[in-house]
C-alpha cells in the first residue's frame, strides 16, 4: 500500500527536514511542493485519462501545509484542496511555529484536521502515520465495500473488512523510525538545488556495531527509559565517531552503520576506524558506571570492521532519496560483526593488510558466513601502535581472570545454526569461570562440529533443556580439548550460575 504525504510550503530547509523524518519511518514517502505551480501540476496529474482510464499518479494519503503558506493567500490553498474532487476526504494538517487557540480555530473552521509543529515531534510523526494509514485503509475499505454491495449484501463480509481494518490500525503502533546522521543531512542540504540521484564507487572502511542481549533487556524497560538509555549511548558513540571523521549512515535499532572515507575525506580511514572502535569500547566502562548509578542495565557492544569498494551516494527517486552505502563490503562487515562478543573488535584481512599503523592482534580464525561462498579470515584487534598508540583496556580486565572450579560441573551445549537450536547436545565439563567467560573441557570426538564464534545455548541441568539453568554463550577460542566461551546473556541465569560454580 502506497502512503504518500504532500508537504506544501516555501521554507525549503524545514520541508526537506520534515521530508527526511517522514521518509525514515519506513512506510511513508513525502513529496515537497515548494511552489504554487508545483502544487497545480501535481493536482493536474491526478486527473484520469478518459481514453485508458489510467491514473497517472496516486492521490496523497495526507497533506501538510506550512502555516505561512496557508495564510499568505488568505487560506486559498486550503480551499483549492477541498474543492478538488480527486482530493476529497484527504486529511489536512497545518504546521505552525507555536500552537495558539486563535490560530487553531481559524484552521479548524476551514476543515483542517490537526495542527502540528513545523519541527515535527516523534508523537506527531506517529499521528501523521496513523492518520495516513487510516485514510488509505478507509479508502480501500470503501472501494471493496462498494464492490461487495454490488455483488451481494452480505453482513459477514462487512464485518470481516471492519476486523481487517482494526487489525491493520493496531500494527501502526509497532512501527518505529530510523534516522540518518545529522552530518549527512547537513551535507545534503548544503548542496541546495544540486541535490540529485547518483553516487560513486569508492574504497571505504565500514564499521558496524551492535549491543549484545539488548532485545531482551529492552523488553523489561518502559519506552521513555529505553529511549533515554539509547540516546545517552548514541550521543557518546557519535561524538567519538565524529572525532575520527566517521559518518553515521544509519541507526539500526541498537546498532550503527558507519563509514570512514566518505563523504568526509579521511587520510587514513582504516586507522581512524580502528582508533574510533578502541575508544568506543574503552568508553563503555564510564557509560556503564552512569547506567548503574541510574538503575539502567549494563551494556556490552560488539564491533566489526571491513575495507573495500562500495557504492555510496543518493539513492531512490526524485521524490524521495537517501544517502546510503551499498555493496558486498557492507554485507561482509555485517557477517564479521555478528561473530563478535561484547567488548570485542573483529576486523577483516583487508583491514589488517591495508592499515598504515601496526596492529595488535590477539586471535585470528577463518569462518564460513551465510551468503558468502569462501571462508572469511577475521582477526581480533586489541590495539594499534604508531601515531594513534591506543590499546583496548578490557585486555587487562580483571573480570577476565578465571577462577578454577573445585569440582568440574557437567554442562549441555546446544549449537545454534542461524536461528535454529540443535536438538542434540554436546557434553562439556566446566573447569574455570570469570565474570564474562568460562573454560570447558570437551572430548575431541564431541567437538568436531564446534567452530570458533559458534553460538551455543547452555543448560547446567542435565535433566531437560527447558530448565531455569539455561543461558547463551559464544565460542571465542580453544586449545586442544579446552574451549573458551564468552557469556552473551547478562541476566539472572548467568549470575546464578557463576555464584553456583564459584560458591560465592
């Protein structure tokens, strides 16, 4: 279903900013009409060709008019909208600098449905989305109802359509927007009329980040606290990325897609990306102190880096475009990041081979990634020498020190392939444990299907998989029959297991 929003006004920057906010919702497409001629041309395109009955352009789902534009010609634009039969019933919103009773009353008298701010709030974006969807659903509903009425007067069908409409409206409450980096938006706006579709192929460094176990944590938080937590986290991360001239292309839920080397020029994009990653990981300790003081959950972040050719530029259509980066380099970086655990920085062979500064590498391994035919060699970076001279502070973290267990505890390991958990388990013996990791002993014959960076579900109770002693980990290394697993859960199950294993 096409959800088209018309924005009518003369303030180009305000309109493009609101267009970006609306388009970032993921299900709406905004069209800016900056002149009277643009509005008249668009309205004319709604007309139906009498020969082929083909609608040249779909009518809007909702119209937003700038207050200054509306009053400039004594509300003529509102009258034109109401008198156009092709726009009958389309909701009209008016954007004002400040809501006042006298302003609102003047618009309501002329059929305006809602008054919003020129700088749209998130709640107003949701209202725009809900209203547009309701209008489109109502329009579809009416067409379908008319057809049903002509064929047969059937009460059950009318009821079904009402239920379908109600169900679709509920879906609207679950939709969240994703926003571009302000730096990218400013760069595009500064181009003015030169903004156009297109881009270029360029070698850049891609960074992807993701918070570990955040989905389960967020389910326990109300929306306001969740938003505050993410905003505080992203503010800190974006400051560090900007310091090293990286550009946040997209916020992906609790993660980020970042580019070094475009559109901002960077002399050493690989080194800048690594230095930024190290500082971002090192800043997590102070962030978590703040979270603890304010009764927020502790967070851990994984980072993946890859270097290669991408297509980067304005992608979409003349009506709606976005600054984005595409290509196999982005997909490979996503696969690398998915292998990381909290506090870890994983990089590709291309990063290691092209870095200008010497890297401190803790581990290297080959993995088979989904959608990529050949094995990927990835490296765990813990520092960088030379000009940057930075080290990952967690390398010497006391939380990594293993406490040996007096009596080996039997564990059941269920390997996870994609989103599926194997029905069979591998038996392991717990030999040591820290706050973040544990060491286990696995017979060689039982470990043939286990690889480094394999995700596993662990049960500390041998009687059944559906017991309260279950939690998740990722394999991060091994030597002989000794394997190291990093906890990817941060809940009570892990804490209880550590206490039970250490007797503390």
